[in-house]
C-alpha cells in the first residue's frame, strides 16, 4: 500500500464537483493501485477552462500555504 502522506503533507486530486463520474474513476484507480492519503479539491468551473484551472491552482496553493504545508 502506498500512503501519499508519507511523502507529502497533503495530496490532492482536483475535480469539478459535477464530474462525479471522474471522481469515481479516480477513486477506483487509486483503490486498484492501493494508494491512500489523498483528498479531493473542488475545481472552479469557468467558461475559459485555462482560467478555471489557474484559479483552482491559486486557491489550492493558498490553502496549502496558510495551512503551513511544506510539500
């Protein structure tokens, strides 16, 4: 079993809330590879997909920074 928290303070899977199919697929893949220690982070939907992922990443970096995560 691989626990990602052995290597990182937190490990995130970015996923749009309405894409429950992709979340399920990611959960199944992680389970099949016996990977634990991750959590989902809600992506921001934007008409410009690149802007959406940019905003999402900024939010995730801010969250990690203020939580004091080093890795």
